[in-house]
């Protein structure tokens, strides 16, 4: 198993801010976070342990936990959505040994008209367990995500809620959106996309047309 990083993050209720306390690199063991730490984490209710795991390294136990969490958060079976997204990287937020929050990203190629295609970290399946929401967990994962996206030219997502992302610096793309399919551009006027500027992001005109490669299911 390749090593994975564990990040200890505190989130104080009401503070609206998270603080990275400590980064521990540990071997990743399939059965869960307590084994990867060697001990069961003794964390108070305000602490979240964030673990980054590639899809290929997810155990069946973790996969089930992610699906259960997302099913409950989205109130719909999400396994078909994960299937259509394909593999990516996951950030898992644990409260003690319980998975309480999740996001993942896949690599896509967003292309502003007249510019080169940008290697984009496209965030999907942001979810917090219903009984753990409004404690800053999704915000903590999104903040951690930024430090995981160093190899990308841009980050993007199709938001169901915007305040969460806007507070963290995400901005709506203002120009028209398209999908690239079979050499053609298909307009997707019903969609809205937010982007996050990363250190490698070139100067962007947010009013320009923006396209993404077509995919089955949700194009954006
Ligand atoms: C959207 C979602 C992921 C947010 O997860 P979360 O862990 O509750 O997110 P956060 O706690 O970081 O922030 C959510 C809200 O709680 C507030 N909040 C954060 N910490 C808080 C605290 N300690 N006390 C009170 N409110 C708090 C935030 O300010 C934010 O407020 P806003 O919605 O008015 O902007 C979650 O509601 C969810 O899973 N929804 C269903 C699936 C979904 O729609 N996913 C989004 C796809 S784009």
C-alpha cells in the first residue's frame, strides 16, 4: 500500500475557520483510520481527521461508507453517480472512526474559447452526513482540497449550493458553457459552474465561452 497523508484539523463551532495542526504520514491500511494511525484517535467532537485516498486504494468498507454517507446526504442512491464519474481522489473526513464528510475530484479539461485546455481538478460528491452538517466539515475538506490541487491549472465544480464555495473564494464562470462532443460544441445553457483560481491558473476572462469534454450523465 502506498502511504497516504493524515491531516488533523480542528474546527471550532462558530469560528468559521479551520486550523491545520499537524500532518502525519502513515501507512494506509484498508480497515480504516484507526488502523492507519495505529491507535483509535482520541478526538473531541470538534476535531476532524482528513484522509486523502485515491479511488483505486479504497477498500470495500470505505467505498460502502462513502456511498452510505452520500446516499443519506443527497437522499438518493449515489452508486450510479460514482460509477459514471470513474476514478479520482477522495478526501475523507472522519470524526473519530466515523466517516462524516466526503469530497472527490476527477481530472477534466476545461477550455476557455481561444485559449488552451486547462488541466482541471473537478470537484464532485461534496457531502456531509445529515446529522453532522453545519459544523464546518465540508468547508474543512474544501480548504484541504486546495493544497491537493497543486498539479492542476484550475479547479471547478457544478454547485448545488453556492454560499459554501463563494466564502472559500470560488467564483461563477460568467460566460456561456458548452460540452465538446465529436468535434462539435453543444450549448449547456441550464448549467452553472464555479471555478477556483490556483497558483498555476493563467489569466482568465470569466466572460469567455467555456467548454468541457462531454461525458455521460452530468456533463458539468
Ligand atoms: C452542502 C453540504 C456538503 C455542506 O456540508 P457541511 O459540512 O454542513 O458544510 P459546512 O458546515 O462547512 O457549511 C455549511 C453551512 O454551515 C455553516 N456552519 C459551518 N460551521 C458552523 C457552525 N459551527 N455552526 C453553525 N453553522 C456553521 C456554514 O457557514 C455554512 O452556512 P451556509 O450554508 O449558510 O453558507 C451538506 O449540506 C450536504 O451534504 N448537502 C447535501 C449534498 C449536497 O447538496 N452537496 C453539495 C453539492 S454541490
